[in-house]
C-alpha cells in the first residue's frame, strides 16, 4: 500500500478478500493535555479549545491550549534532552533506530484506534485513514529507523599533510508545525527524520485536528524515548505556532501548510535567530493528458488526484490539460466516474468522500465554485453542497476552463477538478509552468520519450508519469518556486536535520616508536 490513496489488496485469483477493518468505539478521549517531558500538562494560562467532528458538527472534546509560555516549557525540556551528556545524546545510533521501530510497532497495534480518531477529527473516510495515513506513517517510521546508523560523513584529500573529514551532527531543537489535512502522516514526516538524526522536537498539531498527535504522545512514552525528546503543544498558529517560529532556542523549524503562512514563518525565523527552515506549501498542480494515453487510466488517476481527501491536499490535481482529440471523451468519462463517488458518514466502509474540515474552508470552496460559473467555465457536475448535511460538497467538475480564471490559478483545497484543452506539447508545457507554484505535476502518455522530455520541462518538485499521488517514504518530496523550500522524505530529508562539521588535523611526518 503506497502513500497514494490506492488500496491494494494483493490477493491471488479466486482468493476471498479478508473482512474490512472496522472503526473502534471510543467512549472517551484519553489524551487531551499538553505533552512535555513525557508528562501531561494543563495549559499555563488555563485555556482550552474544542475539537469538532466535521461530519456531524458535534464537539468531540476540549483540548488544553498551549500558548507562548507552554512552548517555552517544551523548548526547555527539548533543550535539556539534547544537551551533551544526556541520555538521548549518549544513545547509540542503532538504539535510536530500535526506538523508532518500537514506535512503529505501537502504531501497528493501535492502527484501528488511530484511524478512528483521524476519521472523527478530520472527516476523512475511515478506510482511507486506515490504509493510507496509517500505512504511510508506519512505513515512514521504519524507513528512518533504518537510517539511524548510516548517517555519516566523508574523508577528503586536502593539500599538504592534513587529515580532513566531516561529521553529521544533530541540528538541535527542531520545531514542527503541521496541517489538518493529514495530521498523523505529517506528524511522522516531521519527527521520523528529525529523531533519526538525533534531534529533539517540539511539534504543534493543527488546532482543528490534535487527537492523533496527542495519542502518539502516549506511545512515545511507552516506546521508551527519554523525557523531552518529543514534546507536543496543541494550540493556534498566531500564538503557539508564532512562538515556535520566532523562538530563540529553536534551531530549525519545519512547516507544512499554506504559502501565506509559510512566508510569515520564514520571516519570523529570519528576524529571530536565523533558524533553518523547511517549507512544504501550496500547489496548483498540472496534469497533462496526451491523446495517445490510456484514457481510462488517466481519468481514474487525475480524479483520484482531484478528489482524494475531499480535495484537501497540496498535491490536488486541480489543473487537468487534455489534448484536443480526446478532450470531449475525457470530460464525459470523468463526469460518469464522479457520479459514482459515495458521499456519507466517514466511519461507514462504503464512504469514499467525507466533509470539508470546517466552515471557513467550506465557504471558500463554494465561493471559488461560484467564481468559475461567473467567469464562464462549464459546470459539468457538482458545484453545490449536500442539502441538510453540514460541510459536505459534491465532487465538482468544470470544463472549458481558461487559464485566467480564478479556479485555474488559485489553490482551491476542495473537491473541484478543472479540465482544460490544449493543442501542442510546447503550448501545454508553457501553460503548466505559468504558475507561482511548483509542487507536483503528472504526464499521461504511452510514448516514453515524450514522457521523459515533458517531465524534464515541467517546473515541479515531483512529476508522476501515468500515475498520481504515488508518494513513498524513500522518495524526496518538496516544491519549486512558492511551493516551498527543502525536501521531506527519502535520504534528502536527512540533510535538513543535520549540521555538517569539518574537522582538519595536522599530521606529523615523523613516525613514533
């Protein structure tokens, strides 16, 4: 099961499929406090905030709200845990790997519970959380567990009689601020490489979706991580998030979220202590479908890219360019497929499409849909909310979309697919690249030479060929232009969490007996 929204069964022919996993009944949420030094704390200011089930609009529970003072406490704990001579700093690299594997084991044990919490808190279908988010989280932990004792420097031949070599050392205290669309997966994308490299972490989950992050706090303690190595501060961006970005004792911050907030974080990091920053930000991702492609495959993959997670993904395939000879057929097939999407209770196994995260996102999506209608795009299906069902929006397809329209330029972050027509390869490459974003792109063609030349020309950090959302722990992920800085996942992410130290020694030319 890749981190790509595709549930692979791996069954032999005529083999009966196993029963589908089921959500777990959770009578009471156990972990609602701030997690610092392997202990649970109430907010210093005594504040709490509610977390809401977006499918029902009902409050799940109240969460202790971290503020600047709580972040200060978390940073002190992280700094102490990472100082020279501490248990964490003295720990063998291979032992760090065993702890990450142990955490992955605990995620396996708690898989149904975590998937249920994720579905309740985000509104995403339970089976998507179970097979995509949990699977990706576990694989990310195990991948970086294998890296812990393989992070090393080099020796360099230098002039004259010197020995020169490098060491890769932890950056120090790493702050992390994660989004609400993939809370658990983004949690692991941040902490796994940071801990593998020997850093300590202060992480802020999104205020909309804190439940799985806090549950992981209990597993961190159970796994045996020393106190202060990982600290979790649920709270709001302008308070807890801003405190992390501007903190003088945080050495690096990693953020996934909007481009606008990413700019604020980078500015705060520069104005404070010039802390290192990695940003995974927005996208307006082009998919190019050539006439020679497997059209049914292209329809399935681009629609998966557009509607997976209710379109709430930075990788959303919201700009689909289709070559003129197959344009009408592509639109027809896309509309027919969209009509089969099952909208409903995220905890029901049949459901493949849940609600948007909150009223703000819901209203923003419908406002952009209205702009598409006003600017002349053809609404093929959807375009409205479900009656009497809160934050649910029908999967929406626009055809005859022009590049100047808002729906073709702005990140919608909702279930809206824009299908556009093109005539030539050179034309479509120029149009695909005419965006401030450069996160992902996709090419659909049977011509391998065309696939290679087009993917080379696209200004994006990731290009998929005849597939979409094919994310793997081993492959780097990040964007060009205003889609961010740095890379997550793969070996490339390790460089974001280490400092390189060069050591040069003068050698004696005399042999000693």
